[in-house]
């Protein structure tokens, strides 16, 4: 259940990072981790990249408050902590 939450939240975070055009390397790493998780069901990398995505989105939100929703950050944070 927790792995499903982080997977869903990470997909949403990846989409937002792509939409904003920031952290292209992180987006690539998230895509790789999602593919890896689909193959081996080991969610450890999802939590690591989820934390990195959270930090990147939170930093971006400080200067562009309306472009990153509080709900996205809250969902991502809850998913990371559900580990």
C-alpha cells in the first residue's frame, strides 16, 4: 500500500517537474526508478527520488508560489513518510 502511494505521488511530481521545465536530470532518474520498480517491486529508489523531488518542488515554490500546489507537496511528503 505504501509503495503504491509513493509511486502515484512520484508520477505526479515527475509530471510537474517536466511541466515546469526544471530538474531534467531528476526527471530522468525518476523515470528510471519507476521502470525499475515496475520490474522488481523494490520501492527504495522511489523514496529516495521522492525526497529529492519534494526538495526541488519546495524550492521552486518559494519563488513561484502558484505554480506548485500545496496538495502535490503534501501528498508527496505523506507518501515519503509512509515508508
